[in-house]
């Protein structure tokens, strides 16, 4: 049992930050992201021997995050807005660009399915087939959700920043 605990602890130490980032990108809230990660790690620990034997632990962990996010978004108390607006700074995410806050706000405006596709495809760099497998949908669904999401993000960010790179629309 000590070996299992040591292996799991090593995995968590190595991947916890990445799991937090993915969870934050999926839900857009630091506190909900931490809850998602805790839920995912609990479920992962329970299934650890089986998952480790099967191979791709990271894919299983991402799948748990996505499913847990779906489950949490369906609960009625999760639809209530907290009274502390503006106090949830995403301190766990180092700014990738100067205006990362605007990008995160635009990402949060996407429908949940589109946001998941964008996070998996563009933030994690997964292929269409890997994304489809993680989300349990067809490659065509991933492609259409991705196209709609990128069009919407372009619209939102163009409104914020103006035309970029001389592109005419």
C-alpha cells in the first residue's frame, strides 16, 4: 500500500499545477477549479491501480475533470453567483500575455462545450481525435465546436482590441 501512496503522491506533486490550470480554464473560477481538482484526485486515487495498469493517467485525470465540471455545473447551488465579485484573482495562472485577463473573460463567455474543446485543443495542444476521446464525442463535433468557439473568441477579442495583424473581416 505504501508503494501505491508514494506513486500517487509523486504523480500529484508533478501534475497538480497543470490540473489546476485545466480546471480553471474549464470553469473560470479559482475556487471551483480547486474543488474540481480535489474531486478529480479523489476519484483518481480510488482508481489508481487500474488506471496505472491501463496506461494514460493524464487522459484519465482530464476526463475526470471534464466530467466533474459537467456534474457541478448541473447542480442548482452552483448557478448562484458569489457575493465577492472581483476578488477571485487567478493567482495560480501566470500571465501568458499582457492582456490575459481579457482573454480569460472572453473564454468564460463561451458555452461550456466550446470552452472545453478550446481548452483541450489549444491550451493543452491535444489533437482532434484525442479531444474527441476525452470528451466522448465525434471528431466532427470537436471540429464544429472548435470552429464556432474560435469565431466567437475572434469576435469578442476584436471588439476589445480591434483588428489584429491587418486582418479584414
